[in-house]
C-alpha cells in the first residue's frame, strides 16, 4: 500500500448537545489509493465520521486533514467539488436527464459543452451503462442503474477521493454484488482513495483493503480483513461471527442437497 496519506483524523470528537459524543477521540489515517470500509451498528458514528471529510459536518475537537491541509482551512464548496460522494438515496435530480445529472459538477466548474459531453460518454462506459441511457430520466431507471449514474456523477470531475455512505444497501443481492465488484474495479483502475460505510460485514470483507470498526463513537479495531477475523475485542468477535454463521448454514444446505 502506498505510504502517502490521503485523509487523517487526529483526536477527532463530535458532540451534539448533551450526552455521549457521536465521535470520541478518533485517530485514523487513510492511505492514498486505499479502500477503507467503516462498519458498525446504527448510531456508532459512521456517517458523522464520513461527513467530517467534506465538511458536511464539523469537528467539535481535533483535526481532519485531506492531504496536508486541515479541512477547516478550505472552502467547503470547493472541497466538496474535488471529493466524490455517493449515498444510499442516490439523490439524482428528477427533472434532469442522466447526462445532465452526471455533468452537474463539471458544469459548476465551468467546463465547456464538448468536454462535458465527452466526459459523460466516458463515464457511462466506465459504469457499464450504454450510451442510450444519457437522455433517460431518473424515473426510467432501475435502482441499480440509478446508483451507477450516482457513481458516474461522483466521478465526473476526476476526484482522487470517493466517499460512499451505504451506496449499495437498497439494492437486491445480485445487483449489490455486481455493482460492488464493478466499483472495486473502478477504484483500482482510477487509483482512487475510497472510504465506504456499510452495515454489511460480508461486503466489507469482500471489497475493502482495510476495515475500521466503530462502536459508540470509537474505533475498536482497525486492520486488513484477515486481521479483523483475529481481533480480540468482544464486539468485533461478535460481528465477525456473522460471516462464519452464514458460511456454516450454506455449507450445511449444500451438504444436505448432496446426500
């Protein structure tokens, strides 16, 4: 893994009023071109951690850096235009065609029409959508197709960092697996740095280079998938039991079918 650091969290805390913090002294580094998955229960602070990177949320304490720059020193709009962001609801503008949705950020950056059109065609090919999709409206697309357009839109301005908040959660299992593998291919081919939130441990194990487990606002384990399987933290051991149980059930069903 390359040694240059793309994103750094230094003793980051986030408070929302009284009570326990949403994030509690998180220190974490994401290497350039790394695929980091963040897993944990609802309310563990995953989305808050992700949104601190592009300043959709602000730290209460500590520092978040993109490269060497503290994000608080950067204009939030300019920062968001250089970081791709994909989330579960996709958020395509319903009154815009696929091509218009994909070209939103390049248009804001002042690209000319020919350059935008070329980029739209390139991205449709990258996310495995035929060129006939460019003039369709979002309501004419399946859930998987909308999510592919969402990924294309996030990649439009050639970001080096991609943030993904449960991007595959609403999809059926076959579409989810296919799109996950396609995105991993894009991550590698384009040299991206990806931070993805998921509740699905199997998804994290299958896609990520590294997994950070959040519990009650703290990172309780952080490592390669094989290292997490050996983590001694009680919550992580419980979390890692899910893939084993699924594998055991499938193995039992296959064995019964073979008899």
